[in-house]
C-alpha cells in the first residue's frame, strides 16, 4: 500500500474546517436537547393521562359503593 499523501492546511482552511466541525457539534447538541425535551413532554402527558384515568376509576368505584 502506498504511503498516504500528507495535506497541509493553510490558516484559512484550518479556520473553515474548525467552523464546520463546531457547527456539526452544535447541530448534534440541538438534536439531543430537542429529543430530551420531547421525551419530557411525552412523559408529562402520559402521567397526566394515567392520573386522570386512575382518578376517574377510583371515583367511579367510590360512587358505586354508595349505591
């Protein structure tokens, strides 16, 4: 296998490469944050739904016990 060619970067290309890498990391972090927030929201909605269902179920049992 032939040796790999070494590419030297000028300061300008190094700056552009660094900015691109920074943007990639920022986009990844934004995606992780939005996925985390979506998970929290879904958990909140599920908790409210389960709580409402159980509350209505227990209220129904209590009303049936009075009759």
